[in-house]
C-alpha cells in the first residue's frame, strides 16, 4: 500500500474501501476513479464531497467543506487506483482487454523503465495484477491509449531518451568542451547538441554531468558539480529580488534555469517560515467560511461618522504641543481612530495573521508552491498595513507621554524612539475583544517601559561615569606599559589557579560559579542556581562556600597576599 498520500482524508477513504468494500464494488470504484483521474485539472480546486461522490456514488457529510488542489488530487487518485486493485486480487487472465507490463511498454515506446515510472507519477494509471503467483504492475490497453492520445509530445520526447553509445558520448564531450570555452552553460550546450543530433536534452545533459562527476580533474563544467552553500543561495535570492533575470543568474552561477527557480522558491519559503506571525485568536475566525464575511473583515477602514469621537483624550488632539520640531507636528495631522475603526483594524490585522499562519502550516519548504507563498505573503503584508495604520494614528500618544519623562539623562527623541517600539509591541498584544481602548493599553505599556528603562540607564551612567580624580588616574594609566599590565594580570590568574588547587572538586565548582571565574568569563551564579546544578540545598551551598573561602583566606595569608573579598 502507498504511504505517500498528500491528502490524509483520501488516505482514510482508501483504508475504508480496502477493508469493507466487496471485490466487485472495488472494480467499479477503480473504473470510476480512473474516469475521474482523466478529468482532473491541476489548476482547479475540488471538494472532498465531490471526489467521494464520484468514486463511491454515495454522498458524505464528513469533510464536506474540505478543498483540495488538482495536482494533489491527481497524485492521490493514481495511488488509490493502485491500492484498490492490489486489495482486489485481480488476475491478469480475467481482464477483458490487453494488459501491458512495464517491459512491454519500454519496448513499445523505446524508453527506459525510469521514464515509465515518471509517467506513472503523472497521468499513466497502473493496476496491480496477479501474473501467475506474483503480483506486478500492469496497464490496461485503454489506459495506455488514453495516455498516448493526451501526451503525444511527452512520449515522442521520451523515445529520444535512451542510453548513448560510447562513440556518441565521446563526440558530445569533445563538442561540449568547445562550447564551455565560449562560456556557454551546460543547459545551453545540451540544448544545442540535442538540436544537431536528434537526441534528447536530458540524455545529453545527464551524460555530461556523469562525465564531470567521474573525471573531476578534467571536468567540462566544474562549477556545476560544486554544492551551493546557504550564503550563495541567499546571494542568488537577493539578486533575483533586485530584478536580475533567471537566465542571467543561471549563466553566472553555472546552473540550470530550473535550479535557479528552485533555489528562489526554497529561500522564499524559508523566509516565510521565519516570519514572526503572532496574533490574538478569536473563535469567529474558525467560523469564517463565507467569502462575503471575509471581504467585510478585510475591507477598507470604514469612514468615521460625525457623531463618533476619537478614542484619545483632548490633550492628544490635532493641536500639537508648543516647542515640538516641525516634523513631529506632522503627526498631529494624522486623524485619530474612532472605536469602530479601531475594532475593524485590529480584527483585520489578527484575522490576516491567523489566515497566514494557517496557510503556512501546509507549506513544504523543499517543494514550495508559488501560489501558496503568494497568498501567505499577501495576508502578512496586508496585516502589516493594518498595524501601521493603527500605530500611525497613535504616534502622537507617544510624544505626549515622552514629554512628561524628559530629563538630563534621557532627551525627548530617545524617549520617543523607545516609546514607538513599545507602541508597536502593544499593537501585537492588544486583545480588542475585551472592549477596552487601545490608547489606554498602549499608554500603560509605554509608561511601564519608561519606568523600567530610565532607572536602569541612570544607574548605569552613575556607575560608569568617572569622577574627576578617576579621569586623572585614567590619564596616568594611559601611558603605562601594556606589557607590564598583561604580565601582572597573568600573574594574578596564576595565583588564583594555584589557590583553587587547595580546594576539592565540589568547592572549586562552587567558587568558580559563585564568582564567575574561569574562561570564558561567566556571570556569577546565585546560591539557588548552584544548588540546583549540583543537587543540594541553597543553605548547603552557603556552608560549602564559607568553608572554601576560609581555605583561600588562609592560603592568601600564608603568601602574605591581599585578595579583595577574602578579608
């Protein structure tokens, strides 16, 4: 049984049909599944209810709203046909039409077995038959004829793809060296050789790549065999976003056009997977299945009515405070949001993030789909537009709060910068469903950030700002010999290591953790942290520390040294 179904629901349908449906019904369902396969369009969307009805002729209320794209449906129908025939124990002699084996198809179309396998993954449906006592893949004559009728160019191209003779390989290698000397890429070389020889492009390119892999010292296209590191992939992706064409990138990096598209898609998918999509969930998001409801949520911001008032107080109205620079006064020309506008923007922003996160779960980084990535990026960018509209309308709130916290240590513009960051974080965490005003929540977040950062910075400045005497000492030390300073420091480190040897292993561990000794230098641990690390209580760590300090103090006294902290 196949295990690589792309839709779990179709795999569950397979399990039910295999277990509970009689053989005659299975044969009917196989035929209906193959008829449905011939009608599938990769670019269309199909509902599970429709697929189940076509295969089983019975309607279902389970998963009736689940939608699947045509490419995945085609892939799973091919697997379903093969699995149902496998469980039906179909004998090749009982078939009413000719059954082709893989070897017979290879001879008929003059192709390799790998080509048949590729066709099976596309549209050629195969069934499991009993040939004697062994079960093998077979192809009904009607299925083969339908495939030939709808894939004539593919079959013609595949028939040209067979193993090259040694003479042909030697000739292609010699001519490809001439093209490589003219800085013509491998893909273009294979295309030109195929036009002149009548062989397939794939056969020639495969032979040239195999030659380069086996003869690295005399390879024709050496850059083609070098792996692309992440840094090179990022460079390709950046150049592509800057407007560089795929053909020029393929020529510059000695890659095929398809590989460049694949690299761009994978890098784009990786960037999408790293997007910081955080949202406030709402039960109504799950229930939105009506396109009209979604258009209403994602529509433009409604106009403010005359009887609606902005949500901020009068102190942050359109009149800017005195003394503000001209570019800050422009903030007061941005209209404030009414309650309905604010609710609409927050609902829109969070719903679009919710939708982007839901779509991202189905994104495959190795084989990303362009349309899916486009939908995710569109939802995410539209959510950022809604957020920017919210933040822009509340920027004057940051200015009004920052003006009340200006001091010598923190000028106005530093406070505004920090306040803007707090405002943007508040927009991501604000729960609009509680009915509160965003200006109230944002004011609390900005003031709390100021209350935390201003004292910390003030203590930092007071601690590291030297006095006049310290400045004088620093000026004198500036002329000291750096070699003497390094030598003194090395001697101190040697003394500390020698003193630590007076302690046992557990005492050494506690002292080094407690005082941040060793290399690299660590932050000092608390007694509780050390206790959790070595498995004892905080009080026991304190006792061991005091005992170890007593040993170090005695060792320092024996050598007539004074070590700060051990007196």
